[in-house]
């Protein structure tokens, strides 16, 4: 039995992809060359490496928006990741792009998130020399921290897709912002925004922070009342606006297409994102759990900076500064573990801080 024939068959299927798609056999490769898998393409292998990491498993206990939620149906960083990957695969399949590459980037894009979501990230960004950003830290995880400090040795296409998935507040559809990105990486960049907008509206309504009628009128009308309507409307618009990516009738020698939205939906998404920042995301830091989360991450960072001997012996020492090591340790923690460590350092300081969480 020639198992290598399996991978070759999978790679042969990729020849029918869009001329703008990335084929695994054309990958720019890994930092350390490896023998190819006999049964998986390079991007399938990357996906599998990511989902078998401790960093991926910890996402189930890391906040998405609401701080350490106790309700069973609130989105966590893990369920968000799965939604991003699935939305991305739907778009990639419709546009005849490489689903495996999209899925691998989607599974890895948020590995670097801190405990308590963007609140924890904000604290570390203020404290760390040179700042801290979850997309850069996601790359640090796959390149340096996982596998006891050896990294995952992923393909360059997956690493770069993870590095560049993040988007600024406000307008984010400028073609210059995605210059040099594969179309598959662009798919995840938009899928991330579509996923969190759709499910964060749900969670904010579930938490009693907003009502559907509070949403900007145009956004409510165009996106719909139900989560499924919002996702379908957004995904359909991206597919229609990005149809040139299929290569059908396109001049492949011309400037490559981009993954985008229509002007109408781009405006709707920008408006509702800005509204969510103003009405949901930013006010969370002023809640009792939000203030506690900020204090916990600050406490833990300074504690490990001043007491590096208390860092577990099996934690990878790949940092070049004490500050980076402290950030590596703190950012790896789940919400619950961060709270537990903070309470052991400062007993009673956070008693009851999370009793009014959703």
C-alpha cells in the first residue's frame, strides 16, 4: 500500500481550485524542513498541530466578551474560534479557495489571547515594553512557546495569516490593509469580524445589556433579528462582493482580487462595530467583574516579574527579558486559573468580584 498516494491525491484535487488560491504543494514551506505527511497536505497538518495544543484547549476557559461568564450559552474564545473557522470554510468553498489553509489559520488566530479577553490584553499592552497584541502573541505561541519551547513549525502561509488577522476599530476594508495577504488569510480576517459581531450581539442581549431594538436601525434591518440571519447575510454579501476570487472570467495576470464586502454592508458592519465598542465592549471595563479582571492581570504580571522563581519549572523559558517571560506566563492562563492565582497572592482581594457576572 502506497500511503503517499493519499497526499498526492489530495494535492491533485487542489489543482481545480481558483487560480488565486494557495495550493499546499506550492507552500513557501516551514522554518525547519520536514518530510511531508503521507496522508495529509501541509495545511491539514498545520490545522491538526494547532488543535492538539494546550493553548487551543485553554481557549474554552477564556473570555470572549463578557468576563468569565457562567451561563452555559455564552460564547467563549473556543466557540468563537470554531465559528470563525466554519464561516471561513463556507466562504472558501464558495469562492473555490483552499479550505484547509483557511481552517488552519482560523483555528490558530486567537491562541494568543489573555485571560479575560481584550481587558487582559489591554493591561499587558500598557505594561509591556513594546506593547502586547494577541495576534503577535498567537504567532509567538506557534513559533516558540508550544511543544516545550520548540514551536509547531507551521507553514509560512498559516503563520502569516495568524499574524495579520486583526483589524482596527472603524473602517477596515481598505485594500491596502490586506496587501500581500493570501486570499485565504483575508477570508479569516473578515470571518473573525463577522463571527464576533453576530454572536456578540446575541450575548449582549442575553446578558440584558442591550435589546435588539437598540441596534442602529439600518444594521438591524439589513442583518436581521436572529443569529443565523446575521451570519447568512454577512457571508452571502462577502461571497457576492468577492466573486472575482473564483477566477471565473478573470484575467489572472491582472491585479489579484481581494476578499471584501459591498459598500452597503461594509458601512453597516463599520457602524455596528463602532456602536458595539461604544455600548458593549468598552463599558465592560467599568463593571465590577471588568475592574477585577484588569486588577488581576496587573497583579499577576508584576508578581511574576518580581518573583520569577514562582513560575512553574516546566514553563518554556524562551523569553529574552523578564517582562516578556511574565507576559508569556500570564497570557497563557485561563480566566479561572488567573483568578485562583490572584487569590492565592492576595487572599480575599477578589472575594465576590464576579458574583454579578452573567
